[in-house]
C-alpha cells in the first residue's frame, strides 16, 4: 500500500513539473484506490469468516440455543469436577 502511495506522490510531482500528463496521475491514483478497496475487502472478510465457519460447523445463532443466566452462573456439582485417576495398565 505504501508503495502505491509513493508512486502516486511521484506521479503528482512529475505532473506539477510538467514532465508527465495528468493521465499518469490518474493511473497512479487508480492504483492507490484499488489497493485501498482490496484492503477494505480483506477486513470485511476477516470479520465475516469466523461467522461462516461457525455456521458451517452447524453452529446456530438462535438465541434460544444459548445457555440461560442461571446455567452460566450455576456452580457445577462436585461429581462433575472431580478428577479420577487413570488406570496405568
């Protein structure tokens, strides 16, 4: 992205010194804007990909499937938290 912006600045300076036509500046600006659009698309994809993954793994976003407040704050039973030794052989 920085290289595209540098390219645009150089083309603008060359236009101001009458070395390049304005068409070259427009081409450089198009390059910068295309890079910004790609960057924005990647940000949107980065945000939406986890949602698509959860949906693909049969995860639902229905509120009725979420645990209630009492289920989250309820203390687990001792039997559920006890660690039993494994048989070695």
